[in-house]
């Protein structure tokens, strides 16, 4: 894909279209990986991002019960 380099104040940058931003889940920051002959732009994936929404949805479906009993409640455990 070919994109133009544009002036942004005293710097220059590139514009990423909405389709790329959505497809690669790019929000506020990206990671630049500098190679001898290229620059790679990688989205920053935040671990556990949106887990609160997933847990809320599970709660609505009443799908938030424990799959196993608590180990601490087991009387044979030492």
C-alpha cells in the first residue's frame, strides 16, 4: 500500500485510513520496529483490554459461575 508523507507542524507523518485502524485495532499509540531496510508499525495490544465489558456480558447471561469448587473449601486439602 502506498501512502503520502504529509507535513504535521514542524514534523512529517503518514495518515492511516479508518479501515486499517479498525482492522489492526490501532487506537492512540503504535509501536515502531526499526529494521535496517524498513519500519514496521505494530498496534499496541493491552492485555485484558475490555475484560470488564466481557465480564458484564457474562453476568447478564448468568454465565459467570465457577467451573470448579474452591480448593480452599476442600476439607481433604493440606
